[in-house]
């Protein structure tokens, strides 16, 4: 019961953090741990040609740590699902790549982000993009419904990552691809004191799995061909200014442990 209460507190903290990010994006002042204006983590993720493909509102609300659309190697006619789709930038980029015979879904639990994403899709004329309300631990799609799972700095926010990965495996078709950008620790787990800070959960850090845990959890639900590619190594200075006040002065990483953004790939066998 205590774990369930703690999990709901994390959900509430994350929801409010990203609701505020959506509200600020409406005025082109998005800030937060995973935002282009307020933090170094998501700067320079997308190139100018990609940003030109989407409405400015989608670019402003980009809250990721990588570009999973590049990783996924999308093909015309494929069905794509973005877990934690935020303002919709990865869904809209995916929709263009899979074309009119394909489909791009976005899933988000935050009403403000869903409203923003739907407005961005309408502005972009993306008729093959659809945004669903729900939690990534319980995806509102049938079994074997999608070819590719994307996510951008979101799975680390979940308090029940095993459920997220089970659901991702369930909704993928045999041979389907798991292709996400996420925050990962290498060389060991994060200190317990960091994991207890709700502000750091909302800012994409405290919930990060170690690379070993990520690989093991993917394998445990049935994924194969797991691969982890480091994009950037972070330091304390990469935490946004608004989060620095929440960090104990003596909070540090154990010797040999580092926090990175990474592309995490895997395949559902059978295709």
C-alpha cells in the first residue's frame, strides 16, 4: 500500500510539472528539466529541417532528451505509438514519415498537453495523427496494434516501469520495434536520496534505471536485440535552475556512476 501511495505521488508531481510546461508553451516560455528554453538537456535535439516540419508550438513544447524518430527508421504505412507524447513533436514528425497509409498515435495523461498536441496537429494538417488520453502503464490500444513504440524522456518518469515495458511489448506486432530516448544511469543505480526527491522525478533524473536494469527488464518481458547507445553524459549543472534549489548541497553520484541520455532499442521477436 505504501508503494502505491508513493507511486501516485510521483504521478501527481509529474502531471503537474508537465501541465505547467504545456501552459508555458502556450506563451512560448516553456521551462523545466526537459525543455528547450529552460534547460540544457533538450537543446539541439532536432535539426532545423525537422523543426520546419512542425508548428512552432510543438517545437516550443519539446520536452525530450533525444530524437527517437531518427532512431526508429520509420517506413511508409507503419503504425507508430509515442508514449508520453507531450506537445506532439515526435508524433507529427512520425506522421509525415509514415505517410497517409500509416498512423501516428500519441499517448499522454496530461489534459493540457493533449489539448496543445491536438491544436498542433490541426495546425499541421496531420490527419493521420491521433492523441489518446491515458497512462503509459495501461495503453488504450489492442494487442499487436503498432509497428513501432517511440518515447522521449518519459519512461524514466514512471513509477512502474515493468508495467510500461509489458504494455509496450503487448501492443507491438511480432517483429515490432521499441525505439526510445531516455535517461539512464551507468555504472550503478542512483543514490537512494536522489530517488526520493519528487522534484527530480518530475525532472527526468530520479526515476532513471541503470543500463543493467533497463536491459534486464526489457529481456524479462520478452524483448530481444536490446541495444543502448549513449547520447550525452550529464553533470549536476545540467539540472535546470528551478530544480537546483531542491538538491541537497552534498548530493552527488557514487564513484563510477554517471547519468546519460541514451537511445534504447529492442525488438519483439516473431516478425
